[in-house]
C-alpha cells in the first residue's frame, strides 16, 4: 500500500491537469469495489454514511465521522478526500481543531462548507466564512501542509442560487488558502463555465448527482474533478426501496429481478481478500 505521503502527493498531482472522477463510497465494501474499478481517488459522502448509520445528513457526530474517515483511508490504496461538512464548529478556532483531527485520519484532502445549518441564516457572513477557511489552512499548514483544502460555496444548495455571490465567495476562499473550489448545486454549462473562470487558476470540483453532463462535457468546460456526493448511496437505496416496498405492501418479490448476482459480489470480495492477505 502507498505511504500516506505518496497518497497525498498523488492527489495533488491529479489536480494539476486533466479531469478525473472522484466517486463517493460510504463503507469498506464500496470503497474496495471502487478501487477495483480503477478510479484514481475517492471522497467520503456525509449523506451516504449518515444513511448507513440510520441518521439524516449532517447528524453524524464528529468522532463517528473521524472514525469513518480513518477506516476509509486504511482500507484503500487510493487518496481519500473528506466531506467534512462545516468543520463541526462555527468559530474559526473550533474549525481549526476539527481540521487537526481530520488531517490525523490520513485523508489527502478535505472540504469545508460555508453553510450554517440555520434555515433563517443559511450562510456564514463572508468575513466569518473567510476566517474559517484561513483557520483551516493554518491548521493544515501546521500539520505539514500536504493535505488539500477545498473551499465550498453552498449558495445553490441552501436556497440562495446567486451565481455572482457564489463566485465572489469562491474567489475569497481561494485568496484565503483553499487549493480547490467547489460550488455544489450548479448545473448548467453557463454556471459551470462561470465558476471555472472565477476560480482560475485553481482547480474546480463539480458535483453531478443526476444524468445530463458527461465527463467529456465537463472536461471541455475546464472542470478538473467530478464528485457524485451521495448519488451512489441514493442509487443503492433506490434499488433497496424498489425491492422492499412491493414486498411489504403486496407480498411480491419482483424487485429482486435486478439484484446483482451473489457469485459476482461474493467472488469479488473473496478475490480481493486474498490479494490483501499476507
């Protein structure tokens, strides 16, 4: 398995040119299978992990999330980027402490949101949001500086779909030390192109959670990396719901028709375990 330093160096290199997909596993099995498919890096999903723990998104305690991140790092050869929500704190000092703990899990990158969780005031004031990014940057630098910091502008996800405000925030986060910029919720080619232009020369992550754009489309717009957030987890839940609802409501087993064959899944994990056994 590559060393921690090698994983982090590889992750930074991926952001220098081209466009790559960074899918989001939510447990050991999905992480191992995504590595098997040839992806070059992985990212956690707060929603996917929360659902697997019987919790809503943004309701996983920090210690539980840190343990999950450490587990993902330990079971894959790939660099892991942490969906670290809003840093589990409001004030910059609290963010810095959370970042210190997150870096210690071995992640190669982490993202910090500017959403507050308060419906009445869903975004931090820009000055405070910038201070939070600066605190995260300082914490990473103190730990060695090799973990990538992703600044997220949550405007489109919290009911503030203002492209000008989004790009203004991303530029401020870039100046505050973010290595990569991210505006989840933007969808159109025009929105994506505007964010890429505003973030330049920093790389941009785009979230894709529904059919539409292809990797080639996004690469042509200058997007450097593509994540899918909780979409893979929701797709798995979709299969589960389509199978179990007819069973519960009508006593029918029709939903099992599209189930993955047991030999295929079992065979993969059997072979994978052999490769990892000393």
